[in-house]
C-alpha cells in the first residue's frame, strides 16, 4: 500500500508540527530533527516514542531519496 498524496500533504511531525518527507512509501522523515517515522502496511506511525534518530549517513541517504509533499488544491 502506498501513502496517498492528499494524506501526505497534511501529515505533520508530532514533535515540531512541520512537514515530513516521504521516502518511497517506507518511512516519513523530519530532516529538521532527523527523526524517522515508520510506515506499516501503508499506515504512517506518527508516534514520538516509535520514531528513531537518523545517523549522519542515514540523513544524507534519506534526503537524497525524499519526495516533498504535494500541494493539494
């Protein structure tokens, strides 16, 4: 299952309330805090306790593969 573009456009980090980058329907990423949120069976798990910190290497790889949220009009 993939994350719908409309859903992605309204998702926000539960910690800083900013936008998240979608990484190939595998995870959502907050590059400001370097926090990784999993996507399980097409459902984003946006719980602060379930997020993990990205290393410098992971951050560079994730940002290179990122998809920005689409503007839904």
